């Protein structure tokens, strides 16, 4: 009686699939892009250093929807007061539009406070301002990155972009209270 051992045999051109532990920064950025239906392109530059070494410089260019909740210092410049709530809201929206410049304002959120002063020209004030807007083909220069290869530079730029928490976000469905 002979004992035979059985071993797994894979033809040389095939390898078993092994899932990686984590996606790379670039894969995570592409997953965000696909999930949010945003658009991502790259501006590619390079620079030759001494000894003819090439340094690649990559800048992400985004078209996406961004939600911004400005800090208190910025809120001071966006707040508007008026003698009725509609004018106060319109004044605050106008301030946000001028702050955005080329960006298209989609939604505006703010709370109107009433000082209670009768016949005051600044009785109603808009506070707690936040808004969503569209970036259209905007180079994100603060996330420009360098690397020895294009992929290395893209990885670094993707990491900066995702870690900044400013541009890459998902819309959340609000939970209904029962």
C-alpha cells in the first residue's frame, strides 16, 4: 500500500487571487470619484534636476460638489442683518456667492435669529451659515505633489486630497425621526 500526497497545482501562468489589506490612496480616490460621479483629471508637469533626474509633478483637477461649513472668522464676513428675514437671507447668499467667485452655489443653509427689536433695520441676522457649491474643472493646487514617477506623484497628491477633508465627500441621506 502506497501513500500518495496531493498538492495543489497551479499552471505557471495563473496565481491565486490575494486580496490586498488596504487600497492605495489612488484607488481610494478613484473609488470616491466613481461613487460620487465626480470628474478627476490630472495636470502633468515634470522638471529635470541635476544629473538628468526627472521629477514628476501632478496636480488633481476636480469637478465635484463640495459642502462647506466655514469657521467662525469666515462666518463674520458672511453674516447679514436686515429688517426682515428674506432680505437677511438674500444678503447672506449674496455674500457667499461673491466668496465663491466662479463656483456655482447649489444650496444655502443658515439660521435666522430675531433680536426682537421693533422697527430696527438689523432685527434679523443670519447665523450658522453653510452651503454646497460646484467646483468646475478646478485645479487643486494645494494638493500638487512630486515624485520620481507619475504614479508616485499621483499617490502623494491623492493622499493630500483625501486627508485634507475639504473636497472629497459623500452626500449623506438624513435620517427621519419617527
